[in-house]
C-alpha cells in the first residue's frame, strides 16, 4: 500500500510542469506548429488579403512572395522569396518560462548522446508549450528575411537607424530593437495583449504600456476582424482582445 502511494505521489509531481502553465482561454485544440501554419495558409489566408504583416508584401497560395512592396536586404537573400510564419510574441519570450527551455530534460538527448535544451526540448516534452507555439492568433505571415532579421527582438516606437534600411519597407531594426510600420502596430499590440490574457504564465513586461497605447492609436480593421473570426472557428477559443474591439466598431 505504501509503495503504491509513493508511486502516485511521484506521478503527480511529474505531471505538474505540464499543467502549471495551463491556458486560461488560449489554444487547447492543436499542439502542432506545422498544422497551425497549414491551417493559416489554406483556411485563413484564402479569405483575407494575402499580405505580410511588416511590409504588406503580396504572396500566393504557394507561399511565394509575388510583390515585395519595396523590401530589400543584403542579408538572408534566399529567404526573401518566401513567406514564413512569424511569432509576433517570440517563442523565446514565453518559452523561457518553461523548465525544459531553460534547463533541458533527461529525455532531451540527441542520437549522439548530447543533451539539448531550448525550443527543441520544450517542444518535445511540454504540452502547454506546444499549444502556445501553435496558437494561430500569434502567427502572422512575414517575408522570410524579415522574420530572420527581426529574430526575438522587442518592439519600440522609435529606433535609431538609417532611413530606408530595408528599401521602401518602413521597418527598422537596430540594437536588438524593432520599429514596426504604423500599419502593423495595432495588430502587434493586440497579439501581445491576447497572449498575456490567454496564458496566465506569460507577462508582457515593460513593453506593456507602449503596446496598450498602440492598441488604442491603431484600431482594428475589417480584415483583422475577419482573420480573428476564421481562427476562432478553427481553433475554438475566442480572442477577446480583438473580438471586443471588433464588436465595438461593428466589424463582427
């Protein structure tokens, strides 16, 4: 009897990391990042404008950029031809709150016996992390090169950088900080506010006041509201941050 009780206690303890970061209204239907991207490509962006978030570049159903809208860069040239799915709230921002990301796990060992941690280990071992990573409300199309250059940097209203840093695409990146175009600021802000409201373990931090200002200054559009409706139908949970704003403006 004591032996059985001991096993039960150990089992419960091991389960805690899986639920300590549980969603409170976030994605609870799809754990696959790959599946999330395919649903966005095939079932969301077939009904909203196929435009990337930072440069408003056109792309087609094969994820090929058809009009860069003036974007150019000397870096990541091969990735300028395709669309990639950008975590507006970087995976590292919420991922580093998971033990597997920070420290790894005994099961995170490659074929050569070398331990690994970070995103790869969190994705392998932690179910709540996988749900957050695959949350479509936080995923937006971006030119691959922009996705690479943005990395996991924070956003700010002003960045000291030369003008036309990326051709005529109005995005600036310098000193690990990103100044997005005005037309992207509202959606960026609402992605952050949604993630904080949907996942209790994630906190925006010192950016929050600025993002709240962007949310008010750059209100929802009809295409953002339609995108949110489509994702709600597919993912099953509401994005209350965007939905309430759309209802207020009569766009839902």
